[in-house]
C-alpha cells in the first residue's frame, strides 16, 4: 500500500512576540542599543514597515480519481495566486515573499482547503501598505478566477521608523567602535528587529553588530576576534553611557 499522507498543522510565525507584548509604561529608559546586526562596521538606524498576509483558500473536496470535476482544488487556486504575485526584491527598499504553503490531506482527494504565509516590507510605510493592498487584490482575483473562495488576514506588525544619523545612540556606538579600530557607518535594512518596536514607542534604539557570518543558516558562526571586538564595544558603550 502507498504511504498515508498526513496533514501538517499550520506553521505559525515566531519571533518578535515578546517585545510586542511588553508593557512599555514600565520602562524609564529613553535610549538603548540592540545587538542584532551582523557586521561590526555598520549601525542600523532604520527598519521597514512589515505586513504579514495570511490567506486561507476554500475549495471543494471530491475524489480525485472518481469524480474530480465535482471538486475545486484549493491548492491549485493558491498556486495561481502565488504565481501572480510580485515577489523578491522589488526595489532598494521594498521586498515581498511567500514563505509557507500548506494544504490537502490525502493524495487522492481534491483538496478543499489550502493556506500560505506571505509578507511584504518597505522602508516607506505608504509603499509597504500599497504593496500589501496590491497582494490582497491579486490573491482575491486569482482565487476567484479558479472558482474558489478566500479569507485574508493582514497584520501590520511594525511601522517604518528611523533615527537620525547623529542621534546620541549612534554617536555613542561609533565612539565605542572607534576604540577597537572600527569606523562605523550608518545604514538602513529591510530586515525586522526589536529596535523598530522600541523606536515606534519613542525609545531611541540603534542596532549594533556582533560580527555574525552566514546568519540564519546552518553555517552561522562568529570569529573569536570579532566576538572580542563586540564585547569591547559593549563595555565602552556602558562606560560612555555611565559618564
């Protein structure tokens, strides 16, 4: 007999949930540093607006061998929608992606349900919002054309934010890095860090590096010399802050 295919539970996003749930009224600090950048010679001063887009496609089940014409394939409808989306790096400050797709229960059944996890982000909030709206429109159009239905849940998890290149946290980090022979420059990223949440709440937060390489891969590592420089930077930041 062929192996039985089991349904896999929907994979949910993880990360950044703790800081979003924090009671910021309990914090008295108005400045801070986040050690979440990779390179030591850059200081991140801005992050993107981030939209999580979660469509649930509804089709109609049927026996795939006996009467497939009675069914509406939710996976096929979802695939049509995904194929029509603009994905990848759309410009220097805007990206879009589909990271997860799941659906179906058995091989010989027309799947009645499918879902996928999409996202878009941009350093300009209006651009990110416009892209999220575009993605919703395309998904609804393509799913409807396939004869299926869809419910889309979209969450704006963070709003684009930036701090000034001469902000106190930036200048302090640059001074600290200078003591270990690093001339750091400021930069923006379309990645998402806790710093964006803090800055959204009015707490000035600069993102400094730790020297990580090949991050988010099975080859992720840090050279000892970079770890030592990051530690020296942190100690100097604390000394300058205390002063």
